[in-house]
């Protein structure tokens, strides 16, 4: 037998999931939601660690200029055939040929000329900046996701309220129609038509309840909160609509190309790759180092004496003549990666331009959609009121009333969607040009 998951089963399971663990009703303002996501969102926390790691890698460039200092010590016991042979020549006196060796020394290597210095520091700085820009870009993306999820919950709450209100109105109408059918004022077909409409409204209510559950889970996920938290919002979408009056596409695209953090990250990554090319070329250049050793060498445990003192200073240079084409191979790979990244930057810039134009078009669409939705809502509500009055006076049929009620209900849903689109369009435009404001970084 095949088990099918019905919408009712899904809703029950989702509600059970939300109530399975202790949770409290949590009313959030938008600013509180932004701050919470900035502190708890998994993406932000993860990229913060990458940024810290990149800062730590900056230390990796310092060995190209700082001295390497090491303390070395050894104790050796050996049995040499040569020593035994020589001892036999001198009457078997092994003390003349020790079988032990002790040493302790301080070794210092100071780079004098290291061609990798500038490329190493350039690469470390570029990597740190690229990761920092990437982190800020992730925070902007999470902020946009927070806003859309937040207002999606607000819309879902209103959708669920409208669906419940619609079911209540139809239940009242069903009772009236049934009474009228009993008195013979309407036919049984009319009564059945209203009941069918009621069942459709109940199904729509089920879908709206399911949508509310999923919207809350999505918001909790963005906020980094337990998915079962019964979060709610306390902001009306109608009061949050801020659409720019006029947008110059050329100015907007220019702003985006200069301000977008993902593009800044890509450009600093290019600097990193250029440093990698220079670093590969250092394989063709010489290096000069000053090497110093100071210590003691002896054949007994008390070898640290002035007469056992041992020191040296060496100026050493090396120049790679032939390394089996290893340097050539590294350079080829670095240059190929740089050319490939140039193409990635071009594609990313084109993508940003398309995103900006799409955001501008969405603003205009949202503005016109909001105006149309307001007109439709006003007209449909007026029509429903007039039809209701005529229905009570016997001048309209139940079919007329149902049609007017359906139109009014659809207009209210259309208004909610238009308000949501308008609120989100403003934030998406700000994100598209790279100027969406984010809370101060607090994630560790």
C-alpha cells in the first residue's frame, strides 16, 4: 500500500515540530531581527572565522624578512671500527679516541636579499582584504534574506487572518442559505454551491496555515534561532514601503560597480593572483642569507667550556640555475589562474549590471502594482458592500454575493502581495548597488 502525505498531514507534522521543544512567542521588530541575524546566522559566523584565518595568514609573510633562530643540541654514542683499530696501535688506550660526542649551539639565519618579500606581503594583504570584503558581502546578503523572511512572516500572518475571516463569513452565509433553502426561498443547488465555496475556503485556510509555519521556520533559520521558536513580527508592511522616486540606471550601475563588496573581493583576489605570479618568478632570482652559529662541542658531559667554544658566520648565496622546469610550471599555472580570474571579474560585473537593472524594473513594477492593488481593493470592497445591501433587500442572488465576496478577498490578498513586493523591492535595490546598511559586526 502506498502512503501519501496529504497537506493536512504536513501541517500537523510541522505544527508538532514547532511545539515539540519548549519555545516562546517572540515578537521581533525588524531592527531586532537584523541584530539577531548579525550575531547568530551560521553564514556570518562561518565567514567571520575565515576572515580571522586570513588575518592570521598575514603573519606568514614575515619569515621572508625576520631571522630564523633555533637552539640545537645533541648527544651521540658511537662504536667505530676505525677508533678501535687506532687504539690497538697505541696499546689499546681507548681514551685517546672518544666514543661520545656532545654539542649545543644557537643558529641564526637572517635573510639579506629575499626576492619573495614584496610578493609575500602583497599576497597576504590581498587575501586579508578579499576575505574581509567577502565577509561584509555575506552580511549584506543575510540582511536582505532577513528582511524578506521577516516581511514574509508578516504577509503570512495577514494571509492566515484573511483566510480565517473568509471561512467565518462563508460559514455565516451557509447558515443563512440553508435556512432560506428550508423555507423554499432558494434552491438546494444554491445551497450546495455555497457549501462548495466554503470547502474551498477551508482548503485555502489550510494552505495559509502551512505557509505561516514555513515562513516562521525560514525566518528562524536566517536568525540562527531554533526552528521551533514561535516567532512573530510587530511591523505593518504598509508603513515600511520606501521606494526611490527616480533612479538613473547609469548612475546606479556606476555606483554598484564601485560599491559592491563582492566585486571588491574579486578585485583584491586578482591582486592576490598577481602577487602569486610574482612569487613564482622569484624562483628565477638569487637569494642572499647571513648564517650565524654559536655553541660548544665536546666529548664529555661537561663540554660547555671556553676551550670547547665553536662559532661561525657565513654569508651564503644561492641562485637556481635548473630545477627541472618546476619554476616554469608554477609560473604557467599562476598566469593561467590570473587570466581565468579576469574573465570571472568581467562576468561578475555583467551580472551586477543585470541585477541593478532588474532591481530598478522591480521598483517600477512594485510601484505600479501597489497603485493597482489599492484601486482594486477599494473598488472590490465597495462592490461587495453594495451587493451585500442588494442581497439583503432581495435584489441580488447568492451567486452575486459569492462572486463579490471572492473578488474582495482576492483584492485583499493582492494588496498584501503588492505591499510585500514594494517593501522588498526597495531593499533589493539597495543591495544591488552595494549600499544596503548592515549592523556593526559583532560575530566572533
